[in-house]
């Protein structure tokens, strides 16, 4: 009985670790995408300012 509970605990712990890693990966991807959008917006604004200066 004790061995069964021990194995169940190990399996549940592994499952929770995998699930948490997936969630963290999703959050990281969302943050990177948001930072990329901010960076691209800065580039667009810089281009617009340069074009205005040339006109």
C-alpha cells in the first residue's frame, strides 16, 4: 500500500511539473510577442520621424 501511494505521488508530481512548464512557456511566448510588438512600433515611429524630417 505504501509503495502504491509513493508511486502515485511521483506520477502526480511529474504531471504537475510538466503542466507548470507548459504554462510558463505560454506566458514567456506571450511576453516575447508583446515586447516584439513594442519594438516594431518604435521602429515605425522612428521611420515616420525620419520621413517627416526629409520632407
